[in-house]
C-alpha cells in the first residue's frame, strides 16, 4: 500500500497517484483508492482511459 498525501491543495497529489498506479499496474494489478472529496481520480477513471481500477473510500460515499 502506498499513500500520496499532503495537507496543501494543488500539489499534484492526484497526478502523482495516477502515474504511480499506472507504473505499478505494469508490474502487477493495481487499484487506486480516491480519498479526496473532489474525486479527481474518479473523474479521470470515468473517461475510460486508465489501465487500472479506481474506487473511492467508503467513509466519503
């Protein structure tokens, strides 16, 4: 499990997580869990172009 986190917004956490998940997917199945209330990773996943699964944390549903 790898966490990409920061208190400050706008520091490319989602972008970093997306790239890291894509790399990890090339090695083994990967799952990106979007814990951000903005759900930016889920927005990217909705476009259908990511090679890995994206889900959200249960506590924010």
